């Protein structure tokens, strides 16, 4: 089986998301992804490696078009099944509206991409905790509400610090999930096998 994915013009992480979804529809076969930048080529190769798939690429037009071929074999399909059978308890902690430091406009874009990417994972987090500046992301006007709603519909627990909501005057602006306290925030992290902080 072979699928061709047109990801020309798509921003990170969309080419990876499209490729992973396509690979999920087949037992074995090749997904050919068309992208327009070398960063996407690198990201797709990393995806293939993480899934145990074979990968190759071809430059169609330098700096303008690349084709990446990801092949799912019986061996890689078996490895994926083993990985999914040993799932751990995962908690994501978000303490800011931005991801990283340097440029807040870029940081806000990265955070939005991070939360979207969470929705595309095979193994979703059990809980996403929001505190301090991160509390804004679960409130009215947040650019992340659609993705957070998708997570909540998939049974991911969304919790925001009540003290933080009060501090920022957002008590009545919470738009997704529930309100929590510091005891629960600490408890959730201590009981998790994996804690992710973007």
C-alpha cells in the first residue's frame, strides 16, 4: 500500500501529523510526503525513526520541494504495538502562555503548536495542569480552546489553578476544564510516571 500526502506549505507540526495519521491507517506500506522545506524533512525522518520505520528522501527542487518516503514494515508495526501496550501515566504542566524565552510572539505560536500536537499523539496525557500565566490558556479568548476541547472530549483531565485564576481576575472566565489547588497540582505530578513541561 502507498499513500501520497501533500504537505506543501504546511507549517510545523502539520506534515508530521499528516504522516503519522496516514501510517496509522496501514498495516504495512509507504507514505510519501511532499514538503517545501528541509526542516520538515528532518522532522519526518525523526518521526520515522521513532516508529522504527524505514525512511528516505529526494530533493525535487532545492529549497522548494522535497519528497520523504516512510515505509512501515511488519517489524515496525510490531514494535508500535509493544510500545502502546506499556503506556505510562502522563501529566503535562503548562505555567505560561508562551513556550520558551526570547520572543513572546514566537513563544505564543510555539505554545499553540505544542497544545495542538498533544491532540495528535497516540498516547494522550492523563491530565494537563495550568497555573500562573498558563491559566490564561483555559479562559475565554484563548487561541487554544478548540484543541483543549478536543483533549477533554478524549477524556484528558484539564485543571487550572484557582489561586492563579483569582490573581489574574479570571475567576469567571474559565472556559474549559475544572478548577484545582496546589495540593492536587503537586499530587498529580508525584503520582505521574512522566511529567512534561514545555
